[in-house]
């Protein structure tokens, strides 16, 4: 058995592979955020006897790894040492935790992703956040849907941008001349700025979805702020200096404290009221029908353009849009439903303009 620890940082992903005796099989390898396919090929090169392990602050790689047949585990904070401000714990430490006791880690399931086994935590934290969410909704620092005064609905796409799915989603939206909102991760905004440029050019909104897709309740406040700021910079650098005004929490993860930190960041937290669970791949028909049937004026629909095999989401999109248009909905970006000001140009650090890294 070989154990591969995979960490993330501003520069991409570092991969370390060790054997049962704890000895490195290869020197550490760094893969830039644009090179996830190479990373997956590299892991497949160890001929099937390898277990890949990510930590719980990394939700941007597991879906694709599992879609390509790799075995993936998640190590939680109690299995690892202290985390840096803006990175996972080092890859060798993640590999060592797996070698020490793989049974203590969580094997991820393809249709549950990095939240495998965390669903009760997510539900419980959501439950204790209900009052804070209601207060935030009142103050307009959080929303789950628009006002519904007009027959408008918003489609949102999380976790990208990444080829090929983001491009296919954009092609379909363009065919129907329908603008959406994309909640991008900083990791892939840095990797694929051309998609963000196209989103802006074609009238879409762009929101912040953190850098590495962590469970927010596991971050310290400085770690959360770093995820938000670096992602704002990456998006602004790719989008002509325009920083996002909207934020979507990965997994919808929240606590009253986190919602307070988010409100103070100045970003509006956007949840949703229609979720066809496209990431669980229930079938394109089910995804399209679910959205059309659940939609009501003001709805915000949660969809995904990255994070695994999104072929069903892509296949569902045309019938979904046709069904919504037939029912008289205008499909608009979330920003428009909320009457949010157009994203204002912000000063971008020179380092971010040079490639989003520093
Ligand atoms: Zn997400």
C-alpha cells in the first residue's frame, strides 16, 4: 500500500507518496492549479495500490479524483498538526497520518464528496445558525432567495471554473442569452482567468467561493479572512479589477460566529432555496424537472460547473432553461435580484495581477 498526501497552497497542490515504512517513493511534486489532470495521471502511475488523502480544507480535488477512479480519504484536524494561515498542513504530514492509521480517516464516497460523514455536523451547525441567518437576512448580509416581487429566478454555478464543464455551461447560457452567477474558487480563478473574462463579457455575475473549498466551521477567523481576500484578489485580477460582492459558503457550512465574520467582511452571503443535488448525479431529467417544479419567483438555484463529473448538469441545463422560460421567468444574475451594485473596480496588488500568486 502507498499513501499519497495532497496539500494545497497559493501555488497549487503538493503531492507526497510514501510506502508502508514511511519512505518517500518519489520526490515531492508540485502541480499548478491548472494541472489537476497531470496530478491524477501521476497518482494513477502508482498502479492502483495507492490511497490519496486530502485534508478537510481541500474540497477542490476529490470529486475529480474519484470520478477518475482513485481511492480518496479525508483527514480531519484531529489527525493532523497545526495548519498554516493559508495552506493545508504539509503533504508529508497528511501522508504520515494515513500511514499511522488509515482506519481513523474517512473514505470519501463519490456521490457524497468531501462531506462524507460530515452531514450530521453540517446539519447541526446549520440548525444552531438559524437565528443568526434570520438576523442576517433581515440586515441583508445573508440571502437564500430574492424578494420574489418580480418573476425572476437566478441560476448559480459553484466550484469552477474548470474545463470542460464551465465552457459547456457558458455555451448553453449564451445560446439562450441567459445570464447566471458563478461562485468561483480562488484556486481555479487563478488557473483559468480566461473563463472569468468570458463570464464578464457575457453578462454573468461572479462571486467568491473561497480558495480551497474548506468546511468553514473548521477555520480560524484569520484563515477564513485569508481565503476570502486571496479569492477576491484572484477574481479581481482575472476580471479586470472587479472584486466580487457576493460569497457562497462551501457546503453551505456556517455557524453563528462564521456568519458574523462573513458579514464583517463586507461580502453578502448567498445560500439558495432550490437545490436539485446535481453533484449527486441523480440523472439529467431529475435535475431539470426538480428545478422547474421547485422554482418560484425570487428563487436562487444551486448548481455546479466543477468538482467532479458535471455531464448531467450540462445535459439538464437546456431543458431547465426552456422550462423556466415557458413558465414566464426572467433568468437574471443574483446581483440583479438583490439590487446589488455592480462590482466596483478595486485596487489589485501587483502580485495578484502577475498571476494571483504571492
Ligand atoms: Zn462548492
